[in-house]
C-alpha cells in the first residue's frame, strides 16, 4: 500500500485538497495499484516554518 506525503504551505481550501487527493490516487492507480490501497497525508505548513534559499518563505513570498 503506497503512502504519499504532500507537504505544502497552509491556506488551501478543502475542495483543492479533495482534487489533489483524487489526482494523486488516479495517477497511482494508473500503474496498477488499487485506489483503495492509496493513502495520502497532507501536511499544511505555515510559511514561517519553511525556508528557501536562506530566507523564510513568509518573507520571500509574503503574498502567496
């Protein structure tokens, strides 16, 4: 049973997460894995806990 972990910045709506889960499940099912065996964990991280190129993402991308 595959487990997919998605780490992204917080702030997405439930519907966006629903679409993401469906898309990931479809992609894995396309290689022969039963959809019911696919597990997906979404980890919402605040931008101030994410660093990119020596800067906090909250400072580098304040409007995203």
